């Protein structure tokens, strides 16, 4: 069972509400609720512990290019945000020498800090 992946150098461009574009690196991808999601960080901010992280639906187009989509509602966003936090805890635990077993819980592109 795939719980999350840390892709190598996948970049996407976000079209922000103010009409500007923001290039982001895909930090990790993870499944939840029958969909794929991605945590994104603006390029150049990878080493900034205070950088904003953006959570989006994730997929690939017919050419295999990465595409992101908005998370549709607050309930979906909360579930994705909670899962992202769990993954961060799992990664921290593994880095401290914990078990390699990671379980997925059964249970609008928005940004979070």
C-alpha cells in the first residue's frame, strides 16, 4: 500500500487569484479518499522552515505532465490537511529511527502555514 511518495524535482505553476503565477516544487504526494494530493512549496523556499505549504489535488495529464486542481470544500481540505500532518509526524518518527511501517487512516487548493 502506497502511503506517500517524495517525488524528485516535479514542478508545477499555480495561477493565483491576483493573476500572478507561482512556481512550486512538489514536496510529496499522497492518496486519500480515492484521490491523489500533493503538498507544494514555492521554489526557492525549500530550506525555509516558515515557508507556506500549498495542498492541492494532484494528477497527470495525457502527456504525463503534473497537474494540480483545487480542493473543492472545507471538509475535504480538513481531511487532506490532517493527513499531511500525519505524514509529517510519520517522517519525523522514521528519521528518529522508528519503524518503517506506515498505515493510511481509514477514515480548493488552499494554503497552510
